[in-house]
């Protein structure tokens, strides 16, 4: 008789749709055995082998039918109005991230000063990160921005950059506002965005943080307008009168460049741990937009002048709430986040 295990194995293969089973060496060997078999055994064995082959053919056909079978969609079928919905978590189990809440407050203040908001990108190119901001190829100031780059390149073979500042949007904002500017409407935009730096992490440095860029261009704009704008913002945000002063700084995209220093909102210049006992806090970088940056956006620097700043949102919020470590924001720690919900 046919070996039962062999027969079962062949049937299992046929059931699974393996059509090669009909040409298999195992099945062929059964037919070969038939030829050399004593005549009296040949009848029943031959019958059994033929039955097996028949079974395999039928199993394969059944598998094929099943594969082709598909359930037609009944477009007239009624919806089950009582169908179960996904589980709805109580809203108390989640809350807005404090950076987003504070960003909304920051934007609201600038909207009230007539600024519009444009979101920055999380991946940009070399031209917007450096070239359009007056950092020529090989400029040493490029080294101050230790950025992340993609392995993938664009058509010209340049890597994409995870922006290290929201200034990547300046050229776009200036170009977009050029027509309005020439019709007498100042360019006034703030640009919030997430930025990335290849930093050694500590309580004051994080690889991912939020910045708010500001750009203002019109005729007759000078550094006094810059300082007044930032002072108005800071007093509204911290809800108190502040003193501001500037100290010289260097950025390729502003000339002159400043660091804005603000009287400590916590100790009123008496000195505390937030201001390192100095009474003053170096808060942000700013300056008058470099004429080359205006020219690259098609704006005539002989007619128009403007200012720009870049401000760390994380830093502002840390100061407002006395948060001691910037890494809390990205830590996903509920005990931290829940204090703001
Ligand atoms: Zn202080």
C-alpha cells in the first residue's frame, strides 16, 4: 500500500496550493514502483495511486476556487448605527504641551502688534540655511551651526539640512513681502519653528528646541524700532516693566548685530539664581538686516531697512516658570508636563 505519511504530506501540499505536487518526485516514484511490482499487487496499488492523484487534483482545484472567490460588496447595505466606536480617552489624561501653550501666547502678542506668522520648515536646503543669509561657501561662521544633514541628496547632490535656526525662512518672507512693501505695506512677520543642533546636551542645551524669528522691513526703520518692539513684547509676556540694553554681537545676516539683554524679571536687578546674580539676562540675538540679505530677496537696501531677531521659545518659557533644565521639555515626563495642564 501507499505509505500513509507520504500520501498525507502530498495532500497537505496540494491543499496549500502547491501545483508542483502533481509532478513531484514522490508521486512519480509511486508510478515507477507500479511497473516493477508483481502482477497480483499491481491492480490494487495502481488503483490507490490513481486515487491519490485524483485527490491531489481536486485539492488543488478547491484551493484555486477559494483564492478566486471574493465577497461582493453590497453598496446598499445599511450602516450599523450601533457599531462600537474606538475607546475615547478622557481629555483629563492628556494636555497641550507647555511650549505650544506659550507659543500661542507669544504669537497672540505679536498679532496684536500687526505681525503675521509663517511656520518654518523642519528640513531645508543649504541656500536657505546659509547662502541667502550672507554666509558664503566656506565662511567660518558656518561652523557655529553644527547641523544635522540627511544622507539623501537633492538633484544637485546637496544634502538637506535640519535647520539650526528659523532664519532659514527670512529670504522667503522677504521675497513674499516685496510687492506689498513697494505698495507701502511693511513686512512684519514672525516665524515659529522647531530647530535642531548637534549639541552636547546639558541643562541649557538641547538638540531640538523652538525658535521664533521676527522680520520687520519698511522705509526708515532703525535699531530703535527693533529695541522698542522687543521691549514691548517682553513686558507684555512677563507682565511687568523691564529694562533692556544691547551689547554688540556678530551674525552674518545682520549688521550691526546685537545681543538683547533684559533686566531680570524675577529679582528686578537685585540678583538671583535665574540671572546668575547679575540682575541681567542675555536673552536673544538680533540686529539690522544685512543689506546683502535684502538684496538677495530683491529688496533695495538703499530704500528699505529692517530688523530681525531669533528668540528661543524654550528659554523664554524656562525663565517665565523658573524651569531649571531645558531637557524636561522633550523628556516626555508626565510629572513635569502635568504641572502645566
Ligand atoms: Zn534675577
